[in-house]
C-alpha cells in the first residue's frame, strides 16, 4: 500500500498547531552555544582534511590552465612501481592500464576533478570500515571505478549505490531492499557489506586481483576462466578468458590508484563537493517523515536533503521498527534536534488523522510563510516505452494515465508528451534584507593564470558571455592578476563580474584597414609559429606545442587540436606571411608583456596572435595566462574560414528543400543527396573517393536533420539528446549490412564514451553543441559526430542538425570541423521565434 504523503507531513507539525490550526508552525532556532561547540568540534576535521581545492597551491608544476600534460611510458612505469611497493595489490603497467589512465587524465578530466573532491566526503568512511575489516586501504578506489563516487548510481543491469550491489548480492550481505528503502545507497551500510563480500572473495582466491574480478563478474565466471587457463590463479594469465567487461576492471582500478596519487602531475585538482564530511551530521528517527518537508522546516534545500539520503527511494521514511539514520547539513541537524520533541508529539496525537484533516493542517502551516503551487508533471515517450512501463515508473496505473491524457486505446508514439501527475512547489516569502539588495556585491580576486573559461567554470551557472557582458565597462588596461571581481545575486540567479582580458573587444581594434592584401593561404587546421630555434627547442616551444597540440576529445583516434609548424623570424618572409593562422612570438622585443590579435595583418582572412614579452620567462607567463583565449580565437578563426568557403559551395536547391521541410536554412555544399525523408527527419549523405597512403578510399559524410516537440530547457541534456538521436537513427540511418543501423556509442567495455555537450550561442540565440562517437548495430563501422540543437518556440519544436563522418583511413579533425561549420550556418526561418540566450 502506498504511504499517504500528506500524512507524513503531519509528523512535522507540533500538537499546539493541531489545537489552533490558524497559527503558523513555530520552529525554534538552534542554540548558539551548541552551534559554537559544533564549530569547535569541526576544527580538527578542517585542519587535517586531505581536501585542498586551492588550485594555485596544488599546481606545483606551474601548468597553465587547461593544459593536459603527457608523459613517456617510462614515467608511468616508474610511478606505478613506486606505488606497487606500498600496497599488497599488483599495480602492473601495460597498455590496458595506460588506456584507463588516459581516460581519467585526458578525456574525463571534469569527472575526475569531481571525484577527487568527493574523496573528502567518502574516503574517511571507506578507510574506517576497511581498517576495521583488516583489508588494504587502497580498496577504497574500487568505489571510484564502480560508481564514480555517486551513491545514487544505478547501472543498466540494476546494480545500485557506491559499491554497485545487485539486489540478490546486497541482500546476501545484509542490505535491506523494499519499495521504500534501498540500503545499497547507504554509505555506511553498503561499505560494510562491500567489505564482507570482498573479504569473502579474497578467502576464495587468496589473491586481491582475482577478488576484484569476481566482485565484477561473479566467482562463477572467474572460476571458469581459471579452468580454461589450466588452473592458474593469476589475473593477467586468465585475462583473455574473462568476460570482456571484466578485462578492463583491474586496469581501471590500477589507473585510479595512479590518478589519485599523481593528479597534480596531470594538472588535475579537486572540485570541492557541496558538503564535506565535517559539514554533514546524522540524526536518528523511528517514525515516518517526509524528507522534503523536513528540509523546508529546518532551512535546508529539499534537493540536498534528498541527495544526502538516497536510501529512502520515495523521499519518505516509512514506519520502522528500529531507528533509522538520516544525513542532514549540520545546521539543519541542529534545528531538528531543537524541535524534535514537538514533532514526535504531533505524530503520536494525529496518527489516525484523516487525509482531509492533514490537508487542512498543511494548508495552515504554509499560509503565513509558504504557498504551495501545483502544476502538471509531464513525460516524453521514448522509443520502446509502453503505458505500462510509464505507469510503473511514476507509480500510477494505466487507467489513470489514459484518463489524464484522454487516451482510448493503448497506442502511444515516441516523442508524445503525456501527463503523468502533478508536482508541487513551495514558495516562501521573505522580507527584503540587506544581503538581498540588487546592488550588494561579493568580491573575488583574480589569480595568476585565470582566464575567462576557468573563471566561469569556478562559478556554476556563469558563462563566458556573462563575464563579457557584465564587464563591458572595463577596458583591457584594467586587467591585472590582483584585480578584484564581484558577483551579485538578484532574483535567484548568480551573476559574476570579473576583470577580464576581453579578447572580443580586441578583435575590432587591430584590423588591417583598406590596404590591398593577398589572400591568406595554408592548410586547414594548421598554425604557423614564428619563433627562434633556440626558444622553440626550449620551454617556450614546449609550452606552445603542449597547448596547441592537445588531443581533441570525442575522436576515435588521438589527433591534435592544430597542426603546428614553426619557422624562424628571419624566414618569415612574403611567402609565409600569408599563412591564415599565425602565432608571432616576440621575445626580448618589448618591455611589456602583451597579447595582441591582428586581423588581416599581412593577408586577407588572416589572424595573427602576437605575444610579446621582455624575456622567455615573462613570455611563458603571458602565453600560459591567455592560452584559453588564444586557442578559442584560433578555433573560431578556423571555423570562420571554413564557413566562408561553404557559402561559395552552397547547394541552393538543396537548401531550399531543407528550409521548406524543416524551417531552417543552411550552407550545405554540393555533393550531398537526400537518402531518407520522414515526417520529422531528413538524412543527407555525400560519398567521396579520397586519396591517402597512395591508395583511394571511400569516405562518407552525413547530415541528419530532425525535429521533436519542445518541452523546455530540460530537453537540452546529453542523455535526452542522445536518446532522441538513437530513436531517429534506429529507423532512418541504415548500415551496410541488412538490419544494421546507427547508434550512439555510450561505452566500450568499461570505458565511458558518453558524448559531451555544452550550451552555446547560435546567432545570439540559445543552442546546445554535442560531440560524440557513433557505431553501427549489427556492423563494424563507426566514427565521430557533432550535433547542434536549438528551438523554434513559436511552433514548439526542438530542432537538431547533426553531422557524422566515416573515413577509417583518414584523420577526422578537419571533417568534423567542416561539419561543425555547416551546423553553425543554421538560420531559423522568419516563422520561428528563437529561444534567446541568457
């Protein structure tokens, strides 16, 4: 039987309120002396916490922001050999381990930084239980491999929590799972169960690597691999006989050991979690509670309380026989303890109340300070879903769904929007305070090495465009490493005001005028670096190569962002001066350190970035500080160069067909043909014969245009866009083998290949850019893709344009760059009202 949530809210209302329902709920503040004692008790935690999120202090190598270091194999081998001497695990180095080091240190850097920060919250708990069980403390890294330290994680197979227990295994080791409670999410209980399970597995094999493998695929599969290997109990000797997923399990574990020990060597630093361990407290209750209601009444954020307590699946504590533990922010825990007696009395006195009485009390409790607003809750049907599966997901019935949506039969279609219930939001009215004034600012001091991108990254919800717009009154001369920055909070949205270099303004200051200039030249994707041989072979050259030749993500093979070519200043004559993208290193020619973009300096369609300084040390400093802006400028220039070419090669007839069908115009070059056209989808393809390595090879470039119902900005998530893409390509884009079709590559063995996305601007309007890899279900074929999504608000359509390439004999960087330029040529027709960028 479902628990009545309104009844649960009653437990938060004291008995005095029930007698006088017109009075607001009194919540007493926490005792100040007790709060001070809590602060003092936390001092040792703070002073001895392993978490240090000060990037400047951790950056002992002086790496520039965004730089991804690369090390020779001998360095990795030496570092792992040193770690191996400190642990009972065999920390072997090989190509499989290197691939996972590259995953954590290069491709998933943002995720790795979050995991480094979450270690402060979870590792002390893990170490306590591992020590108690007499197990190696390095086993804590297994939770990183399993769940990326996300206690709410759930795998496709149904494994749950930090330690990814399947339900039967969890119950076997004492974890309770019911409709209301799932102890696999509980940090303490799941860690204790994991220790028991791992200790049991180690007892079977007397080998920690085999115990790890068995934890992943089960003892049965490990035992079969041992039999097939002639009875040897060695992970690397039975490696080829293990399930494919398990082959990457121990290498991933070794890679995590390495990353946590050598994060700074890879320019990786922890991102502080929402709460550190000393900021969370526990309470115990033995009566029903609604967690969201508890959060509101104790001054905590409901979502944070729910996130801290994923054990309670429905957001409520059901009736229990034994006390259960709740995790709360420390301040909320103090308020709860100060008011607990009245809450318990309320429960005992009103245990038999009717729903009407409870609703009346709830309404009175929110009259003076809170107001609850109800609104419909919707679900967008995905491919393969039925009314039954949707009803189960939202804990309702098929008949209720049909009634809410006026459906007679049971037929639903992908993309259809169904009402699945109602959602409530409590709005609290507060009197204006001094802190909430629109002109109240906080200040931030710009650090050496800060750039627009990394400053925006430090402040969630803030974009580089916000920084530029809000600092329009600041000139380039105001920039300094000690400049103060500020942010203000107005209407619930955070805006950051920071002294920045404002490269966008500089691009209008140094244009080449009306001189007669030759056209620019040079291969696409190439940057010419003008620097003396001595500097090129020393630190300035290494720094330039390290930044401009960083590998691009979401490509099937390792490719640098740019091809870098160097020439000495004496050789920079009339022939080389027409190169379209130039980095001009002026070392020793200037008393001040400056970065100047020069547009059309020697040729039309040219960008020259001149970095000048009095000596090599000063030059390195200014280049590293402005590296992100320089790379962005080069990248933008490359795309603009391709875009100009596409305008000349535009297939006007094809563009008119696309505009008539989808309401957008694009600069699609000649050679593309319509392969398939459905009610909301167009698939275009261009097949070309290209020469490479002395042979000719077929390449395929594709464009996919599709639109769907638009429900709101929540549609702009990687998971939603990937699901929409798969629903389209599954029925539209056929592979080379009958029955094969295109899908997004989400993983390979245990590698996470989920595409990466970010919000961008398209002609001043909101859009979402995503890069990823595709494959063919039923055929050996794949490659990279790029997609751009925007909104036609007037017609309620989410419009996505995607480009993909299959060219196995060639590098993909310039293919993707051209496809991205095609995507950014998209313009909405006049009949569409676009979604404005924030």
